[in-house]
């Protein structure tokens, strides 16, 4: 499994969210993918490299194109860079080139993959896991995300404000004694969904292979270190496995989650950096 499949599944997750909104936009430009939800939360007005970048000049062009697109629409935005696309010449000047466009590096994320999950290293707790299908589970998913990712609830509500998003962004909430405590979501690589007036322009993006991506693994602070996040994540993957058996699983890890994912059998195959306006 190489980095391209990890990068493509990440782009697919953003396309699904953008396509769920009437003001969303999914567009392919030369060497760059855009998946914009058209929201206040700049992380979901996103651009991605879609092919190799050899030189500093090519990197600058890859940033200029989405910059013009987002600035025209008056949107704050972000660029999710899979650094494995970059040749050494381009990589050495990465931060300096983004600085020119007013984008600052906010986080680095290892891209990880496993062909098969290892069994838990401890007994996981009993937890009631429900797929997001209605207003209550949707509110609970958004509320946990707001707290754990330090984002205003109004921003998180706007990103996930359409129920159709849950058809392909398979989200789950774990409950303990009726209280929501943890979340996880999965995205299967598949057909690209178009949105907005410019969807479909340019070359069609390539599917990222048959993989399952894991997203939004989060546990409320007072309930951490008890295995709830892992339990919800494993439940979400078991559900995905029923529909697409024996598929590799990919994710982007935070520093806090890295050791857990390594224990679960994930290994790092890519490196992502996020630059935001």
C-alpha cells in the first residue's frame, strides 16, 4: 500500500462533505483538487495536490490556482499537502512558498495504513454505538467534534448540516449510560461525487483504490483513557468490513493517537502537512 491511496481517501472524505452542501464545490484543476464546503471553518474549504510536484515554481502554481478560487469567493481556506508528492527541490522550499500566499503550517499528520487490525491489547469497555441517522445522533456527533477539535459548535454544525452527508460519511457515536462520549467515522473510496456549478470540469479524479478511511476519532476529555474511542472505531470498521470485506484501512493520526494506532497494527506510509489562511 502506497501513499497515493491514503491521499486519495482523504480527498474523497472532503468531496463527500462538500458535495452534501448546495454551496459546496468539487473541482479538479491542473495538479490540484478542490473540495470546498463553503463554510466558515477554513479546514473544510480545502485544496490538495493530485500529482507529483518537481520544482518550487510548480509548487507555487499549485497554490496560486486554489488561492484565486477561494479569494474570489471570499473564503478562508486550507491546503492539505501530502508531502510524498514533492520532489526534494520543492520540499525544501515548502514553508517559504506557502508563506507567500498567507498560509501558515498548522499541523503535521502521519498517514497510516493497515491490511489487518490487530486484536485489542486490553479488554474494551461495553459501549452502545449508534450510527448517525437522526437529529439526536447528529447533534451528539457534532457536539463531541466541537469539543475535541476545539472548533466553535456553529462551525461544526455548518460543516455537517445536511443529512445526506451521512449516506457516505458513515459516522458513529458511542454512548455510556445514555450519554455521548466518543465518535468515529469511515469513508470508503469509491465514485467521485460532484457538487456546485464547476463540478466535473477538468480531468476526472482517479479512485484511491479499495480502502476504508477512518476519520473523526474523538473522546470527550472526562472519558479518555478508558478505551471508548478504540471501541467506537473498531465498531465502525466492523460495519464497513461487512460492505467491503478485506480492504486495507487508512487514516491520518494526531500525535495523541499515534501509539494507539501503532498498537492496532497501523504503520506510517505518508506525511501530511496542513497550511491554513
